[in-house]
C-alpha cells in the first residue's frame, strides 16, 4: 500500500506502480495508448494479497491504538528502574506509528543480551544491516566516507517484540527479564 500526502507525487506513483507506464491515463480515457515513461515495477497485488490487506486497512486505527498501548507499557515499566543501562530511542518529536520498540544498549554486548533474551523465550531482533554496509549500499552509495555514528550504534540496537498478538502481561514479562539482566 502506498499513501501519498502530496498531490504532486500522485501521477508519478501511478507510473512507478504500473511498470513505469502511463497506462492509468488510458484507463481514465485521457489517451488512446500507453507507453513506458518512468522506471517502475509491477506492484499490482494478487486478489489473495488484497483480501489480506483490506481488513488491515479497515482496522488500522484499532491496531494503531493497541500497539501504542503496548509501546507505552514498555515505557512505563522501564521508567520505573531504568537509569543508563540502555536508552529508549523514541522521543515522540513526531507522530509515531508504533511499528517497533527499539532500545540502544549502552555497551556493545548485544549478542550476550540477545542470547539471554532467547534463553528466556523472548524473540528480540536486530532487523537489518545499515544501508551503507549492505551489498546494494556499497554498490550505489556515491560518497564513500565513513558513517561513524551508524557504525557505532548498529552494534547496540535491539528491537523488542511489538506486534498485534502481544499481550500486556507478555510486555511485563519481557520488561521484568530485562530488568533482571541489567539490575541483578
């Protein structure tokens, strides 16, 4: 799904969406034939995928509200004891969609921390490699300068579980286990 919040990008999004063609203009009756005018891909959903996406769109407010409750539960739990064992990364400067709960470890002992969480059946993840270190990033990044902050912080980032099937009691359990790791 693509949401466009600026009208000047709508036409280009149609072009990119449909293999770089202006086919939408034919469908709207504005021209007789379509042509390739932009770089694009085939983003048309299958009926099966669309049937899966539609309920998510219809209930996005409910999902957003629930995930915000889970997120705030993490914050509430951590604020009771957290000093400088790790840092919470979101300061709510902008509206947040609550897609992830990320912490930044004070030290580089992430693997040890992740193993501890795994032993306690907590599925925390790292998620991705920084763009400049990825295969595509190394190929396409023009400026070959070092991104020192990215290199420092990537080894300290951990995403805690945050999904629509997580329970408040599970968030409490995760927070307790993390407290046990750092405070005990």
